[in-house]
């Protein structure tokens, strides 16, 4: 059973429009985007033309003038899939949602329907940063001549996978490169070390040339992570769980996701303390071993604690035990604490709000109810959820743009909310940072949920359309998505790996990146101008076939032959493009033939335990 680790959209909709407001233009000047547009010392100016930007989000206004060309004569939206709109037509190959690919139909639909954010605005703002034309305003996006695809997706893993594949199919049909922006994150999708089904899908599409860019999350100022290296002398971890203190229509409680080192079990319980910090009672300890779901309650000192838990013994991809504990918020007189025991292993837990609509995303502190060594407080480290922790995505932090105030340069520091990396398996993430504080971009004219300040308005076809300043890694991610589109226009043959490497190699360093370090900035701040220059200088070299694993013929029809040149036993897992595992086999150095006649037409990934992979096309 695949555990759903935690429900926390890092949507990255923890938005704080604070301090001085910045337009996209100031951010673009800092990153050199305007120099790319002008083609300074370049063969030409680059604007994202002939590249497709895909946005997976909620709250799209299809009629907003920023999604038209710069002359405001035609829409650049080439397709929308609203999975919440039930009347159809469905996309080819799918049996749900409504898809429009004709401009007249898209404009007639006007916006995506009410969803988890009712009639929201987040998707419009994000898409405007990546590829908005300005719509007659000065707030122009980075790749303002790119084509656009919008997917309003159901909040589940399969819907995300379907959205990615749908976008890829459209890009293929138009023979154009595709970069997908993900300004959201979920702690229950995939594993917290970046492995799992969503990761497999991203790996497969990355191998086919799709570039993925994602927000890093907005929990950088919250001590929502709890960690301990267990030994026989440190057999119990104790910490108090804090609950979201605000009001929210969809609030249910808190969700605690937990994992330990591979093949290393742990046990956990809830403990109740009174106001004097005396222990009133403890629930039974629950083991991570086994695949278990329990929905129950406990009564302590007149308080009824409602909770449920889901455990998984060892995930198929990373062999880590995992558990998710959800506790309903109540007017508790006492304190709710987490106890964890393990003989060994590197244990991690995360505490986030749990909403009934599946999109809770903000972290809450673990604290010490008693200030002594027997209790542990949380920290801000390892703050990335999925897909920000997946290897084949480019994960983006947020910083404040620099500006001159009274002849003094201000700004440039990391945004306090920008989540800390790296990953629990030791990788450096986020890769880079981009402007993400008070970024002015388009608002949906259909939103029923925006309560902030409208910064500017334009009139288009006898209707007023607004712009507003929002903050979050939701805003920094599409900035880099737009930069990737500029790079792909400059050099359409770049592989996703080359794009990531160029962004890393050209990232800017300054006193802020040096002070805050890789945990916050990754390798530095995005430099669009140098990235495009490097892209133009890069000669594409096709990826070499794995030395240890080969499969042929490719494409295949009835059989494939797998050859392991290293002549040692290899465990190979076979996945389809949606990330579903079909089979696991072990081979030695001899050729092994696999019958594929019953496989559906499509793309498959053959992957070894150490990460070696071959992609097979079944005709």
C-alpha cells in the first residue's frame, strides 16, 4: 500500500504582500531578462516564442489580456483542461474533466470553475509572471510570447500525472519544447526523499525533453520539522504539536508525516499533558511495521482527541518505513505531544495544517513544553515537500529583488518564508533562487477570494482587469520557468539536464547567498542573461546509454532484450509513463528476453536500484 504522507499544499499560497512592492520589471532588470529581450550582444532578442509553458494550478482567467499577444489581437492560450468541470468534452484518452483547445471555446469558457479555492486567482498570477504579455500594462512576464497550457487539476497524484502527460501530448503534436511550472507542493504525494510514482513520471517525461520547475515552499520561518538520530541511548523523542491558530473554513486539524532510515522501523504515540505539564495519559504506541489504517479517539482529563493514522512498513522505492498521523483540532485544555521510539535510524517528522479540501500547506511548530533535554523543539531544516524534493525538477527559492532607495541599494536577501533545503538523502535543493517578494502580476477578474489591494487596472474589451502584488515561492518559480522558455527559444536542443546545469553554473553569488548558504539559495540567484548566453554556446550531446544496462530493440514490438554488461545481478523495476510499477526482475550478465506483447502502446522506464535507467518505446 502506497502511503499518502501528508496533505500539505505548499501551494505556495502562504502569501505575504509586505514591505515595498516590486513589479515584475524590477525583478527582470535584476536578473537580466530585459537584456535578453533586447538581444544585447546576442544574435537576437528572445521572448519565449515557439516554446510552450504549462501551468498546473487553480484560479485561471482565460480572458485576461496578459494572455493575449502584445498587440492584444489574439490569445496565446492553446489549451485548457479543467478537471473540476464535469460536462466535457474530455481530453482524448481520459474520461473526466473538460478540455478546450479552440481559442473561441477557451474564451467562451472564461475561467476555470469553482474548485478547492472556489473561484481563485493564484493560477492567473503565476502564469502572468511566467508568460504574461502585460495586457497593456507595464507588468510584463518573462517569456511574454510563449504559448500557454493551463491545467486545473484535482488534488490527487493521478490527476497531476494526467495533466503532465496531456501537456506533453499537445507539445508533441505541435513539435514544440515544453516547460511545466509547479507552484504548489504536497507532502503526501510521493516520498519525502523525492522518490515515488510522481517522481517516476517526471523522470520519464524529463527523458523525453520536458523541463519541470517548481516552487520550494513557504515554511522557512516555521519550526515544523523534527529530527533525531536514534541510538540505543536515545530511545525516545518527545515534542509538543502546535495547531494552526487561525480560522479557516476547511480546517480539520494537524497532519504529522514521519519516516526513518531504510529498513528501520519506529513506533509513535500521542501523549497528553495538563497545564502544569504533568502527564495525564498516553495512547498505545503504533508501529510503522505493516500497512495499517486506524481511525480512533482517546479521552484524557475530559478532552476527546480524535485521530487517525496510516502506516507503511517499507516503501517500494526507498524501503523507508512511513507513517501519517492526523489529529483533529479541538479546544483542548491540555497539550498534545508526539512520542517516537526507535532502536536506530535517522528519523524525520513534519507538522502541517490539515484541511478537509486536501490543500492545507502551512507548517506549524514543534515545541518543548518543558525546557529540558527530555523534550525536543522543531527546526526549519529539510523543509521541501513533493515535487520540490524530486531530483529531475528545478526547485526555486525566493528572495527580495534589489532596488535603489535614496542612492542606496536595498533588498537582495532571502525571503524569510522561503523553505530550507536540502533533502533528507543529502542532495542540494533548492537549486537556485528568484525574485518572489511582492511581485505584481495579473489577477483573475472572476475571483471571489482575493481580499488584498489591487495595484493597477487595465481596460480590455470593455472590462476592467486587475494586477496585485503577491509573495511566495509560487512567484519565484514561474520567473525561472519563463527564463527556461527564453533558453529553449535560444537553443531548442538543450536537454533538461543541460538547462539545470546552465542555471546552476550561471547563478549569481553575492553577500546574501554567501551568508545564507545553499540551504536557502541553492547555488545562487538566477541570471537570465548569462543563462541564455550559455545556452547559445552549448552544443547538445545526446545522452549516452547506460554502461550497465541496455535494452533493445527500442522502439520494440513483441520482445525486448536486456543486457547487463557489468555481469553482476541487477534488480530491474519496470514502470509505465504514469509511474505505476508493472514488474520487478533480477538479471545477471546474460541476455534476458521479456515479452512485451501484452503491454499497451506507450513509453516505459526500466530502472535499477542504483538509478540506472533506460526508456523503452512500445509500438
